């Protein structure tokens, strides 16, 4: 596929969008990229549904090494901590893992293949009957400044679980619904410098903010099915939104005929919109999106956005266009 670039954004948040940025080796099979994160060296860890599930690239897109073959049922979420520990969620295996950057497993939370009892009969959140313990299709996790871990759970549950750094469950909160502290697919999660927990409550099209103890603080609603988020050093929040043109649940419809497609939105710490780009009008073009699923910010201010181009299209790549599954946005 031809390498393409396109300017996007505005003002302080102007970027050069680079589609097909990663120089994927010909002998590495790639289905779709579900999540992306960078370490302290700005090496890019690409969690994907291919035969090299954790593929690592330098900032220029050159492959460095890969690992994870045979370790995951379905890769979903990634976070890299300040110590370069790599945290990964495997939603269909109902497990969460901690690895070294080279792929040595440190621990696993959850029991492989054994979901908790929530009444859910599939990844469709509408089949959940009650909230349950960890895990039922967990989606993502994020460490707090304290070292504690928050895990969003997920497609088959409606809970946030707080664990100690060594993997001890401390407490959980949440239940199915649309009220404060309730969730319909808690899909992404991040923690700011003050310890405030941000949850991308995807099917409620909002971010919910909580205290470190799980007390509801507020919600941000100018969003379209947010999948994940990342927070910078001054508290600005970057959100990957799935939108309403891909990955809709069977029987659901967009809120109106012109509802947005996938996009990225940037907010200040108070929830005021600073910038927004994408929208799904030209989803195969650089800088636009079909199905944003994860977002990350490196030390240079560059953004990375991954897209589930197969899952959101019903299990196969959309026909007729050459879609990208990972883009880099370089600050300009």
C-alpha cells in the first residue's frame, strides 16, 4: 500500500497524518491493530490480531522485534507503564497480563477461558444481567501514579476493578445502565496525575470521571462512542471515538442520519473541546477513520491511532477501499 500523508487538526493541535506508517514485514501476517503504546524510548508496541501479536517498531516505523505468538486468544488492550512494563488484555480469554518489554510474563490476572457470572451470553453488552467479579471480556487497563491498576471490564461485565500493583483485587464498582457510575461497555480507561479515573463508557457515548476510590465526579458527553483515551502531562485528554458508521450492535441505529463516523477529539482538563478531526467521510484517507479503537501519545507529542477495520465490519476487511489499521500523527 502506498505511504500517504495529510495535514489534520488546527492551531496547537495540528498534525501530519501518516497512514501505513509502520513498515510491516512481508512475512508478518496482519489482521488488524487493536491497541498501541510507546515505551520510555518511544518504541511503538503494536498489539494486533496477527501471527506476531506484539510487534515493536522504532519511531520511524522500522520493525525491531516481535513476540506473543500463541499466547493470546484475542488481543484487545495495551498500556505501558512508566517502568516500561507492558500490560495486555485478552478479552475472549478473560485475562489480563503483565510482561517485560521483551515478552517475559510477570503475572496473569483472571483464569484462562473462565468468565465471571454476569449472565452475559456473548460480547453483546445487552445480554448482561448483573455486574460480576473479574473478568468477563475485559477491555483495557491503566496504572495510577500510586502504582495501583484500574481495569475496565468490559463487554460482558459493567465494572471497574482496582488492583494493587502486585495483582491483589482491592475493590470494584459499577453496574449495567446509563446513570452515574453505571456502564454500557466500559471500554477504555486512563488515570491522570491527581489520580482521577477516566472511563470511556462507550455505548453511553460519554466519559465518566471518578475519584481513586470510585466515587462519581462528573461526565463528559460531547462524544460519539469513545473507545479509549490518553492524558498528557498537563491534563489534556485525547479520545479515540468509534462513531456511528462502523461497529454498530445488531438492531441499533445511529442517533440521526448524519451522525459522525470515527474521529479523534482533544479536551482540556475541564472537558472543553480543543480540537477534533476525522469524522468518517473519507475513512480510507490519511487523517480520517473507519473504526478508531485505541490512541496513544508519545514523548514528542505524536499521536498513534489504531483501528479495528475487520471487527467493526463484521469480521472481514471492508471491500472496495484500502483501509489503514494504524496511523501516526506527527505534531507540526
